[in-house]
C-alpha cells in the first residue's frame, strides 16, 4: 500500500472550499450528508468483500441494490459538501418521518414488494417445502428470507434496514397490546443487536459547528478515495488537508482524537441513526 508523503500528492479534484457550504447546514442536511457517505462505504465493502489491497476502482462499475457506486462517487468528488443534494433524487432518499411510529399504506407496501427480486431456479429449489421440517429448519429459512428481503427493499428503501414491522390485533385490549408490544420490542432489539434506547440524543447547532470545524466530510471523502486507490494517508496529511489553515490547533492530534472517531461513527451509521431519531421525534426536518 502506497503512502502519501506530501499534501501536494492529494488528488486534483479535492478542494477544501467545496465543503464551506456545510457551515450553514441544517441538522437534516448533516444527516443526509452523513447517510450518503455511510452508504458509499457500505457498498464498497459489499462490492469488495475480500478487502484486496491496491486500486479497487472496479467496484464503481457495480450496481448494488439499485445504487450505482459510480454515481455516488461522482457526487462526492464533484460536489463536496453538497453531494447529497445532487444524489438524492427520485428513489434515492433517506426520508425523515414526522413520527417514530408511522403506518404503511397499501401503496407503500406495494412499492416495497414491487422491488423484490424474482428468485432464480436455484433459489426456488432452496425454498421448496420439505416434509417434517424441524423448528431449526424454519428458523434458518426465515433468516435466509429476511436477508433476501433486506437486499430487495434496498433498491429505494435503504432506510428500512433499521426498521421492523409489527402486526397489531385491534381486537385485543389497549393494555394487552401495550404489554405485548413492549415484549416484542425487547425481543426485536435483542435479535437484531439494536441497543435499548431510553432517551434520544438531542442535537443542536453546536454539534453542527463541531462537525464542520473538524472537517469530517472532506475526511470521509478522502478516506473513500484512499480506499479505492489503495493509499494510506497519515493523520498529519489529513490534518493539513481537511482542517481550516487559520485554526491554531495540533492538526494530527485533532484528526486522531476528534475527526477519525467521528468518521467511524458515521461509517457504522451510529451517528446518522441517532441524528435521524432526534429529527423524527421533533416532527420536522430542521
């Protein structure tokens, strides 16, 4: 893996001024900016599961779940902070609902199921019913089906990866429904390894200012480029490149202690997910 020795070796498309718009981002815009980069990192991982060393630009020619890696990368490269505004068009969106609990209409369900992939002959063979199936067989088939469903709905409903569906028997009493729902929620969170959330983190303009000052968006875009090129960038080079030159700070230390950990939270969707929960709870996209 090649290492960059000087700021002069950074790519010609990169300009720090392309990220100045982030200074005026609303929290919703920060969410979309984070979500787009999380998506790019995730799709690179899917397209290049072996994590081969060296240039992996071939990944960009792939389309995964309806998303073009090339399309996302071109938005990041050409538009910097405003990449999300140039990418989230039509089916490409991460909606922020006005409530954490919403109903799915028939048209919603049809839109989702319409994206399901038609199984090939091999898939049909695997899902043929067998005699005397054990509970373990059913469980394994369900896991397989769930995995296929998530892949299928990913086309224009990528955000549903963190959503679970519940069926409610309206003939039951409110007390019974509420008790059963609490039990269901505990189990679904445990099964899908989502921690219990008792209090949603409240974000503010101070957080937005921190995200802008620490240069997390250009840091993520350059780290994506470095992954594609098979290049290693030191904290010092990152600091000299993504942080505003007027800031009187130890650049490499700021990258190591603030920017890099923040980027890791975005890559894992922990920060975007938390931000989305806050915005949805407010009932607005501000």
